[in-house]
């Protein structure tokens, strides 16, 4: 619970550009140490104060504990330790803020539940404990779940770790991305079999190393780069109606059928590559396509989103929307692009009657003409 709290507050500080926040000056080890100390202090004291006397005993003297009281004391202890913290000097968080403005928003739309997940790591080196001398790196991802949230949640928790742990991560990032997609899907298979899960998830991942952008995707979640005010299409969604995908599926023993106007694999799935979907795994792999793009001063925005955006807004319309939003908010006192992704999501749901889950990450690229994009961490 405490680590989730600290990470959530870290994200809030990054999104707000709050460079004075103590969390942006702590290393991951220092954050973990604070959580550990707070937990140990609360758990080592007299726990009778947490007993809920309004609840009956469970038998054998076992009593209910009031979780709200426990949570309240733990949060207070974390706040106390943060106030006393003396962080190691670390410029990485500030450097990340100088390179990116990031805004994210997600909505279940008119669906019963939210099945999407996302990951944002502007300061990948610090958050993933990369060795000194590593070129600045960042990681952004949107995972669009279907048939349940379990696959998207699993990929959210494991994919970036598997990428960073790949033996060729520092020398061949494309290979690391490719093999991490496949290994993450393979490891999820055991969980899916054990728990009888039939959910799946598409994925679009943006990995930034220095002034290089690497995009990897499986399914119909997409990414778009805005350069000089124009959209640059970098991803091609994996849909069953694509001739190359249709042939691949047929060669693997599957079939593509049009049901009520939508092309589907084996008459079931409307995407041709994904994580999970184990009942279709022989024809629907998590095999990613990967592209590489140089970043320069002409690059303004990177947009990652699930099909809940792209099905309702053409890429040119997204660019126009962002331009209009910037003009409307240039004098309102808000920091950076805070609120932009929410406006995009609400526009999809309200104007275009979107019913699907919608998740959008908007990344504004800054200071690409400066050395902060390539200067290795100390």
C-alpha cells in the first residue's frame, strides 16, 4: 500500500512539474526505505489501537482490525519521514521534466468496466535503477484490454521489467523489445491456464533513448508523432482484414470472417495480434512490429492511445484539436499540457458517442536542441 502511495504522489509531482517536491529528489532505494521504515514502525507498536470494537470476534480471540486506522497512521508516518528526508542530489527528475510534459487520462466510456492500463516513466533510468553513464531513457505504454482487465494488468506490471532485464537491452533495444513482448506473453500463459483467464490486450510502447524513439506494438493501439504541426503515422494497426495478416493467419491454420461488418479472427477477435487470448494464441501472437524514429527540434508531440481514440478521430483531427486546445489555454495559468488528454477523451465520448474504454497519453517533447537528451547520467 505504501509503495503505491509514494509512486502515485511521485506521478502527481511529475505531472504538475513540482520540482521542489521531495519525491523528485529521492532515488527508488530511498523511497523504498521510507516505506519500509514506516511499515515497520506501525507494525511493531501496540496493535490494539487498530481493533474495531464494533465488530464481533471471529473466534479463538481473533478480532477485526480497522484498516482505515492503519492506513491513516501509515500515511502520517510516511509524511513525517518525507519531511525529514535528506535526499541524495539527483538531477535526473529535473532533466526529465526539461525533456517532457506528459498528460494522461482514461475513461471506461459507456462500458461497464475499465480494462485499459498504462505506464509512464519519463525518468526510466532512475525508476528502473539503471547504471551510471546510461543515456537518458523514457518509457510510455498503453495496454487496451478486452474480455477482462487481467492481461492488460499483467503486461503493465511486467513488460518494462522484462525489456530492461534483457541481456541485449543496452546494445540492441529492438531485439530486447521484440523478445520481451514474446516472453511476457509466454509467462502470462501459465497464469491464464492456472486461473482460466480468457482476456487479452493490445499494446503500444514508446521507448526513448537519447534522441531515438522506438515504437513497438501488437494490435490496434497506435502512436502518432506530430512534427512541424503535421501528423506522422508511425504505426500500422494489426487488423485481420490486412492482406498480410490474413495470409499469416491462414498459414497458421486460422480463418478471417466478416461478422456484422467487422473482420474477426476465427469469427471471434477483431485484432490479429495481442497479449493473452490464449484460446487463439496459435494465430494471434504478441509478435510486435517495431519502428525507429530520429527526434529533432521539429518533433512536438507524441500521442499514444487505444482504438477508443483512433476509431473516432482521424489523426489530422487530433492535431487540429491539440492546436485549438493550446490556443484556448495559453493564458489560463495551467502548467504545461495538464488537462489536454482529458479534453481529448471527453471529446471522443461526448461528440463522437464513443462507447469503448479510452486511454490517451500525450507527451510534449521539449528542448530537443539541447544536450539534456543525450547527456549520460552521473
